[in-house]
């Protein structure tokens, strides 16, 4: 998510958790191979205050996540939440983490703004023996009990395949996120690579928008002036890019609904209600539903387990996801994130259709 790259601290560390089999362990079935170590209960034995660090609240996606947090905390038995909003500022996020630690939280659920910069906050938590679960964005370095995230490489690939199937040749635009975030890097590289390998007749034009709506609007306007023959757009975050993209197209007389001559095929990421409405209207064609509800649910699930000293292993879960070990050694629970089109946009199981 949004952020500016800070200087990384040159400190090597061993990341990851080793699962020890204990006969009396409380097995957490959703984690596949999860065991209670019975000795590493740094957070507080599964109880105590949990701090939740939000990256921003200007996006409908993060507004929805914020609404889900107290509900999922209650369902998972996590009490006394302390929630703060870092307002898209990586430096402020580190300060927020430190403030929460000084107030005595026993666990932290953090949505990192900057994959590198967050290491400083993770180091602070580790020094105090407070476990951390990262949501949405994986850190480049630092100790976390689990990353709760969907496969962002798949986001870019799904968008590429949809555009490739509906735009046979011509120019397509990729409105990218912040490349200081692993999400922006994964989506951008996956889309770019997929187009090159599978759809060579497409020409990709890129807008580095840093998860900023104003930047997206301004650069898209300039790009469309020079390239009025654009045939497709991939927005990496509907929460911040949907409204400015549609408004920019409308202002130029280029917002044609699906089926009309001149319609620009648009694929998004997030799965917010506004995207679903735009799909129904034919203004955009598809989105990847990033699971705001599951992010909140399993953020709470894993922090409670980590506070009780439990560790995890790679493998399938009982909630249709897979825990994988990243190249850094960090474990990540990759939650399902389906592509949504007009054919299934009204599916009541999609979180975007349950938000009031």
C-alpha cells in the first residue's frame, strides 16, 4: 500500500518459525501444520491488548477492513483492540508502532505501508517480545508470526489474462501502485511479464501512481492526450484509482459502457462495492476481490495464536488457502482472491456484496 521508501537498516537476522511437535499441543486446524510450542508465549499467553495499525482510511477497501476488525476480533476472542491510522506515512507508521508498544500491547496487527521501512517497527516489537502479524503487505525483512495476504502475483496475471482475452492488440495502461510496496512490485511485474510472454500484440504503457488518486488522474489524463487509442486499463487498486479513472475518461468523452463502440476494457483490484456497481453499469469489466473480511479475520486469528506462543508450517489450510514460505523465510497465508466479472458480480458470498 501507499508509502515512501526509507533507509533500510543493515542488520541481518534469521526469520521464520520452527514448529515443534508437542503431544499436548492445541492444534489450529486452519493452519494445516500448526503446533503449540508451549514455551514461546512472548505476547501474553493469548490474552491482552492488541494494537491494529491501519495504513490509511481514504480508500473504501481500508474503510471496509477497519469496519471488519472489531467484528472479527470478537469472533476470534481477541479483546481490547487499540486501532490507529498511519495516514499513508511510513514514518508515522513506525511511530504508531512504537506508541502502541509503549502503551503495553501484547500483540500487533500491522498493514505495512513500505515493505522495507517497516523493518524498524518490527525490530522494536521483537525487542519487546511482542508478536506481529502483517496484513496485506509482506515485509522485506523483520520478524513476523505470519503474513495474511493474497497472492499478488496472481492479481497481475489475472488482469493480464482478462485483458489479453478481450483486447487482441493495441495499447493497454497499467496504473501501478507504489513500488516501495511488495504489492505494487508483484502486481506490476506479473502483469508486465504475462503480457510479454502471452500477449505480444499488446503494448503496455505504465503510470507509477504510488497508490495516489490525484497522481493517477493527472498522469492518465496526460497519457490519454498522447494516446487516444488506448484499448485497456489495469488499475492495481480500485479503492484509490476507480473514481479518478472513470472521471478522467468521462471528462474526455472516452467512458463508453461495455458493448458500445470505443469501450475501454478495464480490470481492477480490490472487490469494493463501488467496483461491483461499475461492473453492473458496464463502466469496468472485472476486478479481483481482495478479501477485506478474511484479512481482518485471519489477522486476528494468527495474532491470538502467536500471543499464545504457537508457530506454523507451510501447507494447505482449512479455509481454502495455502501457507507458503517466502524467499525471505517469512511465512505467508495466501488467501483466495477470485476474479469477478458481470457473470458473478452478484454472488452473495463476495464480501463486497455484504457491506452495507
